[in-house]
C-alpha cells in the first residue's frame, strides 16, 4: 500500500525541470542513480543530472544552483559517501533553502544508509563532518548550514533500499512522482515549443547575416552560432525527443490499479461484454450496475489495466472514485489532476468545467471511468464532453435508474451462483479445514448466506480460515444469521458480512485500528508504515519497552486486518 495525496495546484508553472537528482557519483552514478535517471526519463519526467566531468572539482557551480532553482522537486540519493562530499552538501543546503522559500519538494532515498545516522550525525557521518570542519576552519556558518540541511532532509519520510530489489524501489519512486506530475500544466510543452521556435528564428537570422557578411565578419558571428548550438543541445537533453518535437500527438495518460482475480463465469462474461462495447465506436456511454459487493469495481479495475495496453485505441484513461459523498467540485479536481489541467483555486464550477472540456475535446480519445456513482450527474457540469469519435464514458452504480437517466448502455453484474460461491469459499478456507468432521455442511450453509457476493464470500471465508473447532463454526453460523435478521434489504448484504468480520476481531484495539482507516478518503492507497505510525501516535497500539516492539505490534495488527479481508494489499499485477 502506498499514499501520497496529489493536488491540482501543487506544481508551479513553467519549471524547466521536474526533478533535480542529487547523488554521490562515485557511489551510485553507474548503478542505482543511472537506473533511476533512465526510469524517470522513460516516464516522461524531465530530470536534471549533473555532468560527471563537473564532479572533479569540489566547488559547486552556479549552473547547479540554477538547476535546483528551476526544478519542481529534488530526489536525493543518500549513499555511504554522500556526506563526505562538500559538493553534495552544498547542493543539499540549496535544496533546503528552495524548500523553505519556494515550496520546492524534497524526496530522500536512503541507499544503504540509516536515516537515524544522518539525523544524529554519528558514525561515518560524524567522521565526514570532522574532515569538513578541518578543511573549512574559517567558515563555521557553512558547516552549520550543511548540518542543519542534513538533519532536516533526513527527517523527511523517504525510501529505503535495505532488503529490497532496486527495481521495486525505483518503481515506487516513479509511481509517486508520476502521480504528482500528473498535475503538470500543459504549457510545460508549450514552453518547449516556444523555445524551439525562438531559437529557430534566431538561427535563420544568423544565416541571413552570415550570407551577407564578408569572411572576416562571418568569424565574428561564430560565438553566436556556438551559443545557439548549446541552447539546442540543452533542449534536446530536456525533451529527449527521439524523432523530433511532435506537438500534435498528446502524451498518453493512465494509471495502473490494484486488482483481484475474478470469480464466476457470469462475471467473466460480463467483463467480455463491457470490453466489446469499449471497442465499438457506436457505443459512447456504458453503465455497469449491480448490488454492492458483486464485483463491479473489480471488473472495471481489470479493464482499466487492460486499456493501458490499447494505446492505439485510446490516448487517455481516467479512473475516478465518486462514492456517496461525491461533489461536482471534487470530480473536477480529480479529473484535472490526471489530465494535467491546473486550477488556481478561485475558478467557479462553470470555469473549471470549461477548462476540462477544452482539454478533453481535442484530438485525444479518452475513456473516463466513474466508479461508484449513486445518483445522476451532469457530464456538462463536470466538464466531460459527450463521448464521440471513439471516446467512452463508463460508470459503475448500484442503480439501473442511474444508467437509464445518464443514457448508458446498461450491463448488469449478477451474483455468483451457488456452486461458484461454494468454490470461492472452499478455496479460501482450505480443504484441510473442511475435512474436519461436521464442518463442511455448516460451511456450505454459511457460504449460501453470503448471497453470491464475492466480497462477502471472501470476507467471511477469511474469518474462518484456520479454524478447526466445530463449535466455533456453529457459533459463526449463528452470528451470521443474527446479523442477517437485523439488516433490511438485499443491497446491504455485504454490510452484514463485513460487520460479521469486524465483530470477530473481538479485540477492541484491533477494531479501533480498523475504524481509524475511515479517516482516509475512499480507495486511497495508504503506506503500511504510515498507518502503523498513526496507530502508535494515537495510542491505539499499547505502549511497550521500545519503538521497535510497538511497530512490530502494529504490523501484527495490520496482518490480522489483512487476513480478515478488512484491508486490501495494493498489487500492480
């Protein structure tokens, strides 16, 4: 699980770079940092990395200060010898200065180093500063500035490389920064285009001057030619265009979502029908409807991820979680954050809709997926154009009326049949438990009471996994029956099963930890460590002899909630 909330106004306008990379060349230039730089570049994130020839000197160049100032954020790779470099520490101090003065974002990576050593400046860090103090005896202010910057950045939550594959660490970094960079304004590309046009015009003027000049005067223009050549090289480095600058083709936009395996032939047939309509240019709006917990969201998440491989068909795939508390303003901001439209904050609803409409009405073919719609909403008010020329709008809802009112081609997701429910339940519980004398008939009765809802089946089965006491199974059936009798309406079947799973936690501390997750927005991905730290800070984890013991207890609680299917692990598969 992971989280980093993105906002539609987080990135300032017209920054030259998205990312400034700060690292110790001798440690990571030819391994981790090189792999990270390549991944950033391939993800379309404009990244500044210094020239290796520059590092021969110890004094930082003005060009590096300028690069930091002209970057939206810095990614700092703290490695074993980072703090031994005055160059690196001077970069770090400038990064912290920009953070304080201009809102520059900072993302640290702890590559084989302990952040506590950096914070407390002990061990090798202490030895490094002893050398710096010897060298800069007359400049105590410089040393203190470095110390303060190091402490401040080491206190920022970052990524740790210990016991993790580099590819996984780099993948997490790219995902987080890409998520924030989705709000990057369109005129970043426009600025690049203007620079190309400006330099092209100046080169043409130089050609005319040279053509009219004598041999001696042509030599005087050589400096201008070299200057323009350097500017062109810088633009190529920033843009990394393989075949030149192509303005008409929009950048492809989409995000990978966590998924679960589908169960039941009916569910798979439903998914195939949705896909058929997505590929049919005659169908613009699709409504996927059915009971809560029947699998609508699971189906659409799988389809979302499959659409990522249909770049020849769609340019933009947008996933928005609406929920019962949906508002037009929130929908607009969520869409804007994905299609690189920046709101200043003072626009009215109509103005925001116009900005979205303008972006989506271009040559791009889009798919907008609105998950969990509870009532009719106006496409026009949001700023979604009427789907045409291959674009699509897909919504999931519990109500057929919502599909009808929004003029959608309605597709109903049906519950699992009894045989499919039992297979899903028995696979989750395990044959070893079902072989306990007397358990299987009760288990089949419990599975029936889950009403064919995959979420309910998985949740209840997870609660009973590993339980081989027949009396506990009988008691579980009784509890589930009592819950069912206290709840009205088939739509709330899934609530009954979640309530059952929650009650069986029994420990109030476990229940309170689960309820604390309600503080987060629906469908938000939360980092496990962040959630455990919240529980500890709020006193939901009992005080113990050490911080590590408290953290271990928090992880044990996390595992209980995961095993009961009350929380879901993020997966990119």
